[in-house]
C-alpha cells in the first residue's frame, strides 16, 4: 500500500508519513489521547472501540497505518491482524499494550507488525514507529 500525500494531511504530506491513521483501543481515554496526538501532527485519524467496529467502518480501505491494542473485547488485536492478512489487506500495524511480554511481542512481529509498544506510549516513540510504517 502506498502511503503519503493527502491534501489535508499538512505535515504528513510533506514528510511522506501516512495520511490516515486508525486507532483501535477499548480504553476511551487512550483513544482520545492518541487521536489528539495524531491531530496535533496533522494526521487524519479515526478511533474505534473494537476490532469489529473498525471492520464495519468505511476506514478499512483507506487506513495507511493502524494503531492497535492487543487485548480487546471480542476479536483481539492478533485476531484482527490475522483477519486483515487473510483478506489481503496489507495495513501496517503498530501494536500497543499495557500487558507487554516477549511472547506477544514476537507473535505481533512475526505476523508482520511494524512495532510493538508498551503503554504508556511515548510520543516520539510512536511517531518514529509511524515513520517506519511510511517506509513499509
């Protein structure tokens, strides 16, 4: 998937960073904080409380980078990653989790994730991972 310029992406347009980011996290405060951060660097962003909500949205096809929690009610992050891959949707994924362990990290990365970050996620670390997604 080619990611890059979008008229309203501002800084994202000039830097080659993804122009549309989707966030899937069941914690409303995390969703809002991440949305605020993404908007502050002028990305278009949508946030979803579940994998099912994301899959039912119109954003699946234009998501250039997916910030995804591991543990979600219903379909978890790993299951969403697998589902997207099975459907041929090659969306760069950055996993975030409050319950980081090496086995989960390896599972995410072997499944093709760009990065696996622990909550709370540092701004610079997340933006660096998004830059990696742009190079995906």
